[in-house]
C-alpha cells in the first residue's frame, strides 16, 4: 500500500553539527508534506511544510528538500542544539496526515 | 498561537466503560482530527471532521465514535472500552489545506 517512511530510527549528532533526517514516500501523486517534531510527553509540533511545486524551502535553522523524481524528502537542521533532541516525523497531507515511523534525533554535548 | 487543548493528560478506565475524550481548539479551524499513537505503529487516524456535525472514518474507526456539535469541540467516544484501546490519543485541528496543530495528548489506560 501507499506509505510514508523514514530511513533511520535513530540519528546521533554532535552539538553544533548539521543534522539530516530523511524520508521516502511511495505515492507519486503526493503533493504536500509536513515535518513535525515530537518531544517527550508532548504532541507533534509543526516545523515546516513543502508543496510539490517547490524543491526547497527554508525556515529558521531548518531546510526541507523535496526530490520528486526519487520520491524522497529530507529535513536539514543547522547547528544542532540539545533542544533539537526529539522524534521527527515526516507526514503526507491528503484528507488527513499519513505519518512515517519517526527518527529519534539525539544530540551529544 | 494555535491552542489545541485536550481535557485530560492521563486517564485510567475499566474495560466495558464508556469513555469520553474531549478536545477544544481556539482558532476557528474547520478541520479536526483524532489519532492514536502506539510504539512501532506511529500515528493512525481514527476519525476526522471537516465541519460541525460532519464526520468521516479514518483508518481505524472500529470501537470508536465521535461528536462535533460545535466548531471548536471534537469528542472521541470509546463505546465499550477494551484493553487494546490503551494508547496515547492525539487531537489536531487545521484550516483547509494547512498544517495540522496538535494537542499534547491523552494517555489512556484501560484496565
């Protein structure tokens, strides 16, 4: 069936380094993607979104890249900080959200 | 800021009980959603509503119902709670075509 998934369950980076979290999707008709951050004990928090008419979108310290050819998107976090430690989800937005399984980002001091 | 408020952070109920989970949003969003989140299974859509008194089944509606009598409030009802409904329940709301905003969840335990 159609799905959205993430490549790695866990990613460990050093404080100050850049982080890259990857996500693949299977439906070539998908046209709207959202990245969420979920900290322990909290609900998912919106980070950034991108529509299929764009290849790249930037926010504060975050960049999302969308490669429609290979059905892949990535979230890049610049100068990763301890407060970035969380589980990150990519989600495809159609009638509702279809979530990937999540990548846990661990920031080492 | 968008505020989605779920009435309880933690709830413990017994099998067979009728359970109500309440969600309120303060941004006049048309759409509201209920998900459950389980380890290894991610977030799964139970029901959603795109207008008052309107509802649509999600991917796992069995054993649940919903009510949306007012635009700002969306209730999830477990008709007869069972142990396999022990989970984290997340409510979200959005404008049409815009990102969903989530509450902090209700951790429900069915004994």
